[in-house]
C-alpha cells in the first residue's frame, strides 16, 4: 500500500496529527519500538485504558512464534496482560476492579485488525476496562509495564479525566502516571 504517496491522505493525516489531543490509536506513526501509547478515559464509573504497542515490546519478535520457547514467551506475555490489574494499579482511592480485557495481535492469533503496524511489523494492542466506585478520586495509575517486560522504555499517555485532559510521558524506570496534581 502506498497510502503516503497520495496527497489527500497526506493532507488528511497532517490535519489529523495537528488536531490537539487527537493523535489517537489510528496513527500509522505510532509503531515505535520501545514506546507504548496509552489512551486513558475516565468516564462515569469506568476507567478504560486503551493500549497500543509494537509486539516487540512484549515478546522480542514481530511475527507468529516459531519455537517452543517463543510460544512460551508469547503465552506468558498474554497471561500477564490479561491480568491487567497487576500492570495498571489505579489509585486505591478510586476503588477499581478489573473488568473486560481485550487483546489484539494477529501475529499471535488474538482478535484481528490491530492498528499501527507497518509492513514487517506487528502490534499487540489492548483494552483494559476497570469498574470503580469513585473514579473522581483517581489521581494516578502505577504502571508496571517496565518491570513486567524488557521492551518498553517509554510510555506516552493521554488522560481524559473529569478534571480535564492531560498528556504525560513516563520513561523507564518511572512507574507513576499522575495527573490532577
Ligand atoms: Zn516493529
């Protein structure tokens, strides 16, 4: 696909990227090894964390696993991500419980149509929904991705909270994503 050679698409993409706070999940530029993008939406009683990441960050390769060792690596990574409450520890003041977790990675046979991966690359994207009794009290999320996985070095986060919209960058080894301070 030569989407980038088409002037209209380039224009549309530029406009899209220039729009404040709008470079969300669909940006093809999102696939940067070592970088994880999180879109966090706090709305009513729920906190939803949408994650977009190169598959490399979690398993060290970007294709279907070939060896038993690679299969085990993939299975372990999937299990860790499914246990999302260990990776995303929301401010206890909000009193949240993990709800549905959805993972997408066609290379690993999970769902389909993950976005952001270019040719020769693959993503592992996910959505982690939490149900909370006091979302308004949430002021931070402790993110354990740097401890759980070797690949991620930087997290780019956007937070849409009742208090406003925030952008935050976390660099290894920092873990606390805080806003509303
Ligand atoms: Zn890649």
